[in-house]
């Protein structure tokens, strides 16, 4: 059985896989797993005190993957958990975690920001507009399946 992709879908998928590969290679060069990298990145985006479920939703990872990675980061002395509402646990960086983020995550965030700054505001708006449109249409069709 063979499916013939349209040229736009084929090119979009190539870009998607290339982006994924770039972030994987960054994580490897930084000596981190993909999930540890994205979880520390998410904590910087969401703020300390966020919940595992928030990270899972933000990263599009399963709660089980997030929990496993958080336990590993906790064992490495990078994170600690504190009681939140009910059974929820809020996530915080230790001093080691803050050092790790400063040395490894912030430089990646700065690199990403510099790429946007190399593009014109119009190019940035157009790219985000089109990605938003694609994601919205894909989500709607996925919900209809």
C-alpha cells in the first residue's frame, strides 16, 4: 500500500522533522535527554511552581513521560516538588537546576530569539499566522475523526 503525499505536505513534514532533529541534537550536545531539555524549557516558559499536567500540555508529552523525567531531574538535584492544591505538586528549581537552566536553556532561548530578530516583523507575523491557521484546521479535522 502506498500513499502519495502532496508536495506541500511533504515539504512541511520535512521541516517539522528537521526542527525536531535540531532540538534533539541541541539536547545531546548539552548532555541532556530530549525530555529533560523540554521540561526545563517549559518551566522557564510557565514559571516555577507550575504543575506536571501544565508541563505535559505545554510540551505535548504524556504525563508519564513528564513524571519520569521530573523524577530523574529531581534525583539529579535539579528540581524539588512542593505541595500545591490537593494532591498536586508544584515544581521548583534547586540552585543546581537554576545553574543548569542558566548555562544550557537560556542560551538556546536567546538563539531562538535571535533568529526571530533576523526576520522582519512582517515575516514573523506571517509565519505565525499561517502556522496558527494550519494547526487550527488540523485540530478541527482531528476532532472530527
